[in-house]
C-alpha cells in the first residue's frame, strides 16, 4: 500500500512538472513573439543603420497635449503651440541615451530624436496627421494642415499632398520651417505609431 502511494505521488509530481514546463514554454514563445512585435513596430531601416522610435500614447502625453492647446480653436493654433513647447526645451545631444517623451519633459532637455518623438506623440494625441522625416544624422516632423495662413509657405509635397516642416530643434520656429536638406537626402518618411514607411511616388518642395 505504501509503495503504491509513493508511486502514485511520483507520477502526479511528474505530471505536474510536465504541466509547469509546458506553461513555461508557452510563456517563453509568447514573450518572444511580443518582443518581435515591439521591435517590428519601433525600428526602421535607413542608410545610417536602424532607427528606433520611442513615441508614446500615454495618458500623461495626452493630458499635456490637451493642456497646451485648450485655448486653441483650430489645428493651426494647436500645432504651433505644441511646436513652441517642444522647440523651447533646451537642445542637448546624447550619444547613447534616448529619452521617452515623458522623460524629455521631466529632464527639460533633449536632442532631435527626443524632441521629435515628443512633438509627434502630442500631435498624435490630438489626432493630427504627422510623420517623421529621416535624413542623415537628423530627424524632423512634417504635418498635414489646410489653413489660408500657410498659403505662401513652402511645403513638402508628397504624392500630391502638402505637408509642412516642424523643426523641434529650432527655438521659436514656426510651422513651415525652411527645408534644410535636398530631397535626395530624405531616406524615409515614417508613420511611427504603425512603423510604416510612406510609399513615395512623387516628391517636391514648393509653395
């Protein structure tokens, strides 16, 4: 009887161990799958290597975007207010460390990556169409706006649609900052929340 009990207990322990191993394996596979998904959604290949975005849809960023634009009646005002906030954060280069939008606000400094990620995250929170433009050693934001105040401002025309440059590293800059790079230097135009490159068939910089 004792031997039978010991044998049954041993078999149960083996079964239990097998279940634990199976669960651990499933969790490992799931974790690996999620990690691959995250990488796939944040990294984009360029001539300089791989660019990793770190945009945010957090409530803190949403609240910040709404608080900065609560007195605005149109998208032109909203975009300019968000640009004012991002461009007035002191510029500071960081060789290894990249800050999330929340950290950039907390530290009150950042490079072109940090400030552009913050700016586009706030624009996204307000539902305003915007993209990253990747050029050698730099990144900036473009935004789609229809406003008569921009009639005489040059923009980046992509497949027949006009977008305006937002330069977060130029303190006090306005919507439609002059393009500082030739069109041939543009490596990719990316929607960072879906991590999709725009399929560009025609590109111009003009009024």
